[in-house]
C-alpha cells in the first residue's frame, strides 16, 4: 500500500466486498441488492453514492459510464471496479477483522 495508508470503514468494506463479488456487473443497484441480500441491512442509494464518490477520491475505485439506458430515462449506469490499492485495502481490512475475531470462540455471546 502507499505510504499514506488508506483504511476502510465498515460500510466501505461491505461496498468493496460487493464490488469484488459482482465483478464487471458492479453498479449502484446491484451493489445495494448484494449488500442487502448478504447482510440483511437496508442500504440507501444516497449513502452508496456518497461512499462510492469518497472511495474514488481516495483512489480505491474507478468508475465508468455504461451505455445510455432507455429504462433509466436515457441515463447511463455508473459501473465501478476496485483499483489495485482498493483491493489491497479490502484485503488488509478483512485480515485485520479476522485477526481481531480469532480465538474469541463464543465470548461475544454473553
């Protein structure tokens, strides 16, 4: 990772995982559906949009516009993909969480 480490917050980790899972099909609605289906948590399109913008400014993802879609009033979809730095940040965040939970067994069930 670059000298200035980039850490992912909880929602950014979910977004990164959804993007990795979806691959080339990662865009707003598909990311929201994936997170909601996998976590059971509601996701607003506004929260996702702000997060995608923030992650792009950090250099963690890149976006591209697809073709215009008549079903969307002629607006194109914004497809996203993690950059190498974004993949590394996601990998480091996952590893950190696994280390933190390792060895706890059922301690969190009290």
